[in-house]
């Protein structure tokens, strides 16, 4: 059995943010598996088979990739960003754990990538420059109460916060509830960044205060960064710089 | 004035994890500024000037880079990992804010990279597959009480946790105190990963329980990952897979 599964992070969108390691894996694959918009980022290669799936079918997609590898195929499962951050890697290991014992013997590797919050932060300056956390705002797979509890504790810890999947057509209301929670617990001038589709032609970046933030500023292609209490804005001509200092005073 | 400053993330070590965007910036620079071990990762280029500094001199290094750019140089400040995560980007913006007003008009860009926790997580499986946080364990620039408070709240929130800079010769004791705090608050079987120098020839990975963890397992080249309560181990021949499921049950 010489098949393998690589779960590869394509980064936030631009080919300039795809690591050489991921590019080499893509070039060596017999089969690519993934959500269609992510597969469309990969240049076609003669003889390589593409298995396009819908966004909600992560476990099916994972099982399919493992089945192909068990039959000797060299499979890349493509993820946006980093595969280990709210993406395909966990789904693959869930499938491995629940699957036939021989799947545990497969050559399975995760290749890291630039996750959305890092690309978003880089565009704004260094808002994640001190301790921070990442929270998936989707309640498809967890109760909303868990999200609210984590968000409250993150504010108490004074982490900068990255919110993934803040809002979608199927979940129009959660982000508004998150904003309401933040407004109860943070000062109105708290810095927020709405970073949409960073490094793609659709990129947009909006820097606002918590008081100015509105649910409609986020969609499913947006990552939202919330500064800590220490996060600062440097005004200048054009887009300001946003950064969180490295120091916390005594 | 045609100078610029790029703060570039070289990733965790391997050239295969340097993005094409960063490689292009390095190729176009007149001057490179950075900590000597990071500069040594960049292939020399004729005519390019290297300004090597010690690890503790981030602000001096930042000011030097900005001064060079203000005089028309094309400067890359090199960081390991991602420059926005406990690295050089915040230092540069601190220097900009405190510096002469014309520095705000400079062309300053941050180029993201693969930060250590993502490379470490990828090697182990998907331990950061659900909500997580990143905490810098160094108390050089913040009181230890802030670190303990954040760690406690992170455990209460049931985040997976990445600890950067867990231990160094100058700070031999903090990580042991962090372990003691974790032992008070988490079950003994909590999964921990000690990932050292991932993607370099010195790479090592150790997967243990909290009960087995010892301070000496970490040094200044180690990132420590602590699973959430839900993090699972998949036993297999050789190194097990570690992952955190995407779901939180009701």
C-alpha cells in the first residue's frame, strides 16, 4: 500500500501564500479532494482526478479521501487557510478514529498554512501581537452557550480575539448576539477589524470601534478581529495601523 | 522616498514553509534586519546588507529598520514563524508610534507566515482543531500574575492552549509554575505536546499526559500545546495522532 493522505492548507487565497511544501504535495497527488471553491484555486494537472464536494460534507469527504488512500492513491485534501484551524484536519482524524483499523496505518500528514486570522492581522498591522484566542462562531456543531461562555472568558482574560465563521445566510443572528455580549463587557472604543477575503481580488478591510460595529459588516468570507484593551490605533494618511503592544504594565 | 519596510515571517524553519510572497520580498530587499539565527536561514545575495542583532533588542532593531527605510532603503525585518505572533511586527509599530511623524508615511507591510503552533499542531494531527488560544509564557514584558490569570481563564473556557516561549535559561521556573496551575485545574490525562524546532533538523515531538509532563521537556525552541478536555489520542504503530473534535456535544 503506497497511498497517502495529505491535508494541505492553501492559505487565505493568494497563490503567493501557498507554501512550497503544499505546492509539492499538490504536484505529486493522483487525487484532490475538497470543497469546490478551494479546489478551483489549484491549477489543473493532466491525469489528476478532482473530487469536489459541498461545504457541509466534511466527514464524507474525509472518509472518501481515506478510502482512496487505502486503495493506493496519493490524495491531497485541500483546506483554505491552515487545515488544523476550523478546517479539514479534525474531520479526517475523526474519520480515522471511527473507521476501519487499517486506516490508522495509513501515511497521513497535515501540511500547515497561513490561517485567515494571521493574514488579516498582517494587513492591519499587528493586532494579535500579544496573547490571543480563536473562536469559531458557528453553532452548527456546538451549543451557542459554549460560544458565549468562551467569548466572555476571553474578554475577561483580555485576549485579542479572532472570530472565524462569524456570520452566514444560515446563521444570520449569532454575530449580532456576540456583538451585544462584547458591548456589555468592553469599552465602546474597543478596536475591531473586519477582514474579508484577504489576499484575493475581493479583499476588503474595515477598522472600526466596537460602538460602530454592525452585524452586516461580517459574512462567511470575513474574519473578525477584536483587539484587547491594550490594542492601539496609529492614525496616518489612509488606513491606520493597528497593533497590540508586547508589554503589559505592572 | 522609495524605501519600504517589510516585516516578513520565515515560518518555523524549513525553506519549504517560506511563502513565495516572503521569498520575493527577500529577493527585492537592499537590507535585511534581524536576529542572527533567523538571518542565517536566508541565502546570501550579492550587494544585500545584513544587520544582525541580538534577540533582546527588538525596539532598537525596529528603529534601525525604519531609519534605513526613511533613507530610501528597501528593508526586510525577518521574524521566525509569523511576524504578528510574539515576534517583530508589534515592535515595529511601537517604534512607529513613538517615532518621528514621517515614519507613519512609510510603506510598511507585514507578510504573514506559518507560526510555530500551526506547524507543531500539524505534526501531531489536529490538536488545535477547535477553539484555542496562544499565550506567551515569557514574563520579560508582563507580570507573571497576568500569565496565570490568562492560563486559568483559558482552562475554564476549555480552549486548547499553545504556550510560546515556555522556558529559557533566564526564565527556568515559570513553566513549572504553569504546569502546577494546570495540574490543579485539569484532569491528569490531559494531552500535552512538546514540539521542538519543528521542520528543522533538530525537530522533536513528544506527546504526554499532563501527569507525565515535566519542566525539562521544554526549552526556548519548544512550543507546548495543551489539549482541551475533548482532545483525543488515536493510538497506532509509532507516534499517535492527536486531535480535537469539531463538535461540542449539548
